[in-house]
């Protein structure tokens, strides 16, 4: 006895085996079963005869010779996989794997790793009418793994067509399901089904998004600010405001995403935002100040400064090649085309797998037998089975590996690094470890602000990434200072004279700051930006951020060029007084601001009743009380729609620059009256 499982998509207007004219399928999946009658029980034949037509049975008989690929009388997972491959179904590879998994787990009743004819009969009818069958129907006449959707909100180009990747949806759903599986606040939407669009609805109330942001950057959102029970359209809107403004504060580019887009579950926008959030979390520790063992990746002739300039993506690639070199394997140049055959991955896993040499560390031996498998998909499946033993199968399916999906493979490798870096901090080397102190809170805030505006390239390191001034020039445009891009040198820069081209850009950036922008740039020259002078670069960046913040007020009818600290302070105090609040501020240096009570009261004055004063600590406050108030204040400001980039510590420590941005953003929100 043997069987074949094969499927054919409908083709409108064509007739042929498995297809009916006018594009109608006999069933969404034509399952062909051919058996040698031998000792097969007659009741099975009668059972089958009642549910499968004589013509279908004939078709199944004809297919017999093609079915049992190894001729052993059983169907195993690779035989099924090969049949789907031959059927040329227009669907992502992960769906094929899911069907195989379903057959092997539900159909293999005696758990011998094979499916006999008798076992298959018990699930055959279920399969024909199940969700799996329906998924085939949805795949018809669609590009592999890509769905087209149209009609987005006004912010995101009404009426345009957008596409989104089903592979990304599948990967992100599984990652979120795992990450939030024990969170009681998400039980109403989790686990999500990775094969449907349930995720786009699940993020619609903002709770999952807020939770994912906190997983990527801990304590970004005060949990007390999230509306979790008896949600209404208004409280959902608040959650989405909180999620979007908090995402912006950690460096996500959300300029063209509105709360309505998320509420309606616009797929391409939801996936785009989720990828940014997930990526920030994955990359958090791929940074030398947080992982000094990365210094082991230094190459001959390189300085620590050279290594510090590398982006997380570049560090990941270098990390992979470091281990591949140790394995005697050739280096890879990317995480797309160079990993399609899975062979580099096999060696990488073998190098980083725990060797059991550390205390409380279990040894995990990677099975390399799949390395010599001839079929790419099968080899990728073998590879991912080994990754699963390390708890690192997330993000990619065999099809994603074989297709070289760059985004998902980047996530896969980042997850490997985070769990098994397998690096040792070099000892007795002439290294200035002070260089690894990491960025200050102010530097991180500036960097996140730039990235949230969508500058290109992405800013990973504040000073080295500004040395050609391209990002600074883009920021000038954000504050409505015109840039003549014909004067700007753009990469790739020539090998000879590259720094001169960058210096010319820096000189132009300072020139724009002095004249049209009217910044105070005394003692600052283009050379300072090009050198990465921290103090002088920050002086320019702060003035860019300040002008951007004040422009919000200009857009609301206030003259941004004339708005100054005194005007903002006066507005804050008059607004507090009009709402019968007792707090007030003298200036942005007022030590009373450290309690955050004035900020909390101002938020309640702008949107009456939004503050739960049971959450607010008053009286004589400890440092911990101040921190709790500040966390609540920042999250509530974002929740009512103020795009605050400052951090709670800025309020507690009364950092005048950042304090100014908080009150200016709240002033902008207050003048908006929405």
C-alpha cells in the first residue's frame, strides 16, 4: 500500500486533472490517494467509495507510481514536501511545513514517524474541509507570500495599494505570542493565529503594542497609564496615542502612521511599526558598551574606534564570520543570498552551541548530518531543527532561509547572538576600555529623536554617523530651513578625498545654521562636526531639536521664532491657574519640577479627568516616589497626544533643556484643543 498527497490550484477557464472548467475546484485541495489493494480492509474501500468519486479514485491510482517516493509503503514528511514542491503551489513554504506538521502530529497515531494508509484515512475527510484547505484557496492567483491591500487612512495615502509580507506576519505573530504568552493583560487577543490576519485586529486596542515597546526598551511606558479594562473608542485612542508617541521616543519612525491606521489594522503599517519595535529590542545588546566581549571581533590593524563605528547589522555579520572562520568555513557578505544553502548556518550553530564547560551549562551537540542533504529546503529544515534545540528557531522558516529573506534572517541571527554570543572578552590587550562607556541619556534622546523623523541613514552612533553632515542637513529640512542638495556631496564617497567631501558637507551645515537658521554657533566649525567633537556637535543638535519643538507652536498659530522660555513658562502657569491647580513653575530650572507634580497637573488641566490622582505621590517625596511620578507623567503626556522625547530621569534631575521640551510639547497639545 502507498498513497500520494498532491494539490493543484484552480486555473480559471482551463480543464485538466483536478480542475473543473470555469475555474471551479472539486475541492480546494485535490488529494490524490493511490493504494495497492493487498490486505487493505474492505470497509476502508467502502468508506472511501462513499466520499470519493470513481473518477477521483482513478486519478489517484494513476498517481500511485509518483507517490511513494522511496517505495516503502508509507508517506513521510519529506515525501509530502517533495509533492508540494512538484505541485508548484503559489504559497509560502511555511504553509507547506504546517500541513506536514499537522499530518505528522494528528495523523501519525502510532507515533512511528510515518503515515500509513489507515492513519491517513482517519484525517483525510477532515483535511478536505479544514482551515488548511481554505488556506490553499486564499493562495490562488496570488504572488507567493505577498498580499495586496488598499485604502488606508489619510495620513498614509488614501486609496493607494500596499502590499505586505505573509512571511513577516507569520514570524512576528509567533514572536509576539511567545514574548507575551504569560501576560494576563493580553489574554483577550493571544495567542494569535499566524495564518490569519488576526494580528492586525489584535493590535487595534494598543495594549499589545505598548507591551512590545516595553519588551524592547524596558520601562518606556508606565503600565499604570495603559487602559486595560472596559475599553471604549476613546480609551482605545488613548492607548494608541501612548503606543505611537512612546514608539517615537525609542526611535521608531512613525510620522506617517496615525492611531486610526492601527485601530483599523492597516497591515503594511502595523508590520512596519512592529518590525521597528522588534528590531530595536533585538539590537539593544549588540553594542560594545553593553557587551564588551564584542571587542574580540577586532581585526588586525583596527582600532577600537573603528569597531565602535560599526552598525548592529555590521557587527552581526562580523560576529557570524568570526565563528565561521573558527569553523574553517568561508566568510559571508550578507544575510540573504550567502545563507540560502543553510551551510554557513550549520557551522555557526555548531560553533556557538553550549559546550557544557561552564557551571550549570548543559552541553548541546549540533547534529550536522543534514549539512549534506542535497535539497535546499530539506537542508534548511534540518538546520532549523538544530536551531530549535538551542531555542532559536524564531523568525525564519525553511522557505525564508532558501529565499534569503534579508529582514527575517537578520532577526534570526540577532536572536542567535543574544542567546549564544560565544565570545570571550580579550584580556591583556592594549585597549582603552574607557571608550566603551556608552552614550549618555541626552545623546540617546537626540539619537532617538532623529531616527523617529526617518533620517537616512539610521543613526546608530551619534557622532560618527553625523560626520558627513547628511543627517544634519535632513534635520534642517525638518525645521523648514531650505537645503540646496546640489551643494551636498553624497555617498558613496571616493576612496581618495572621501573625508574632504564629508568636511565640505559639514562646512555647509554650519553655514546654514549661522545664516538662515540663526543659531548661536560661536566657535563651532565644520571641522568640529567632522571630527565628532561631542560638545560642539551636541550644541548644534540641541538647537535643531529646540527649533523643531518650537515649530510645533508656530504651526498652531504661535510664532515659533519668537516663542521663548518665558512665554512657555507663562502659558504653563496661566493654564494651571485657570484649572485651579496649586502648582506652578518659576523656570525650567525650578527644583520643584523634580516631583513632576506640575507636569501631572498640567496634563489634567489640558485633558480634565485623565489623571488618576491615586497614582500620584504627594507630600515629602523620596527619590523613588519622584521617579514613579515622573514615569507616570511622561507616559500620561504621551497618552493625551504630546510627542515627548524626554525621559523620566530628565524631570527628576531637572535637566532644563529636556524639561523645556516637555512643557513645550504639552503647550502644543494644549493649544490644539483636541
